[in-house]
C-alpha cells in the first residue's frame, strides 16, 4: 500500500504535493487524543481564548488570501477569480463564528408556574457536544473546512478533519494556521486515512460525538447508518436544483444569473442551476440565448484570472458528464452547443433543450457544466416537474408578479427559495439544508455551531426563591 497521497492538478496533472496517509495507529491516536481533550473538562478552552484564537486566525487568512486562493484553484480547479472570492468568504466566516459565540447564550427555563416548580430556578448554558469528526468535499476546499472545523473550534469541540483526497492541501494549510493562531494541536487534527475501511472506522467510533459530512448521498447515508449510538450528525449532499422561469420574467437578468450559477466551478456545486423550467413560449428563446452566452465563456487554466470555467475534478467525471449528455441527446434532447470534451479535463459549458424527463440529466445531479431547459405549459406543471424527484434543496423563481413568486414559494419542495436570483445563492450565516435525500440537519456557520453544542440545564432549589 502506498504511504503517501500524490496531490495533482486536475487541469494538467502536475504534482502539487505529497501528503502522508494515516494508518490505523495514527487514526487511533487521533481519536484517543481528541477524546482525552473532551473528557478533561478542566482543560477545555475558555470562550475568550477561543475568540482570541479565531481573531488571530482571521488575520492570518486575510494576510495570505491571495496565496490561499491560488493554492485552492490549483488543487481543486475552481477558477482563480472565484477562488479569491472563496478565500475572502472563508476569512469572513471566521468572523461570523466569533460573532456567534460571543452573542449566543443559554436561556432561563420557566419552571415555577406550577406548585412542583416552586422555589426553583432553571437555566441552561452551552457546552461542547464532544469530539467532532468532519469529512469534507473537494469543491470548496477552504470555505467548507471553515464551516466544519472553525465551527467546531468555536463550539469548544476537539475536531478531527478528513478532507477530500482530491483537495487536501487547503485543509492542511488551514489546520496549520489554526495551530499558528494558538489552538493547541490536540484540539484540531488533520488525517488522511489510508483506506475507506479506516475512514469508516474513524467516523463510526463510539468516541465521536458529532459527525459532519459534506459529499455524496450514497456515502453520507451509508455512514450515517453505521454511526455509534448517540453520535449526532449533519449531512450535506446535492440536489438537481430547479429554477422556474415565469413568462413575465426579466429574461436578461435571468440569463446572467443562470449563466453564473449553472457553470460556476464547472457546475460542481451542490445547488448549481441544473433544471430551468420555463413557462410557455419563452423557453426556446431563453435556451438559445443561454447557449450563445455559454459559448462565450472562457474555459481553461484555473490559475489564470481570465478563466471563467475550469476543469472537472477527475477524468472519470469528465467522461461521465459526456456520457450523460450523449444519452440525453439520444433520448430526444436538443444540444444547443458545439464542443463537449476539451483538453486538460475540461468540458465545454452545455445547454440541452427539452431532454427526456427520464434521462439522467433530468433525474440525477450531474455535477458538471450542463444546464437543461424545459418548456412547461404552466407554472403548475413546472412545479410538478420540480417536485418530482427525491431531492430537495434550494430552488428559485424569476417573475415580476409577487403572487406568482409566493405561489411557487408555497408549493415547491425546497428548504430555501430565491426570487429573481439563482439557486446557488448563499451567504455563510443563512440556514443551508438539504431535504429528503439531499441531506440531514441545517448548515450555515451559526447553525453548525449550535449543532455542535448541547444546552446543559441547572435547576436550583432554594427557599429564598
């Protein structure tokens, strides 16, 4: 078995770094160390010290923003212009974690409204839930780590983080910056299990208090089924995001929005626009204009500031996307772009008009630079199609009519509905939740911090009350 992971660029295959794998001894030591931190309550990191550590971390990340962005672009393939935005968001996410823990508190519990509660007062305080194991995804190699690891540190939990093997460099750099900012090394440990069996052993160990997972539904639900009794979890998977386009929509605004959200990071985002359900006669015009705009996007080296769409993360993903598009065309969909496979693991941004509802591009998350546009007879039929899959995450509607917007909001299956904006809109403090097969629990930094804590109640009995 190889002893180290060779991290390569998804664009040109160049070697970026070699990182040692973690064997069974390392994983056991990480669990023992983290659990020891949690069990030793006298050594818990006080709130003011966590704040100070995170403040120093914010400063380090701000100072190194350009280098972090370039590093993320090279290992993950997200264009540099977007990786710069991600690095800035990650630093701001640390500030959000600080604001959250500085202002959140427990509550006074009203118990003296009955004779049984007389002469008593009750209140709660926040405590860390236990050891956090965070398993992360490749597509936001810095910001996702902030959402999982910085949240755990803010909550007072010892954390073990396993990044995606495609993009471990950003995670490793973040953990090192945390230590540089003053967090004792036992409180945040970076691991790369040498096998899937060892990764599963890490996640399902009885010493784990909270499991944070971002990745595929197949893996996430499987791991959840094997968690030790008492381990809580949050799962973030993907969707097949629907955007409903009413006949009265501002087409120019919708085009710009879908162009960005459909092809951002080559479509490798869990809430990328994948299905545009256009009401009536505007569907064909919208799809043709979107295809023309997509053809104008610059595809290429993610390390270049001129690039708008980078490579897919692995050659196998590029081949899978190509096969799904070919299947959609064979089954009656109209491909409106030339192109397809390009050099350096890139795939040209693609628009498909009216693919079959049974095609994979209509039924499953493609996680590639492909947007499907469907003509719908009415908003009602568009909603029926939008709700026809076992996934529900974020959705969107474009319309100038507030009643239409509210009708879609009321009837669509989604945890969040954007009006006159795309499905991928997100700020890091808002709730971010996959429903049905799209996930479990609520993401967003403040919500994650709350998940990683318990409210411990004290009931005080005194004759003076």
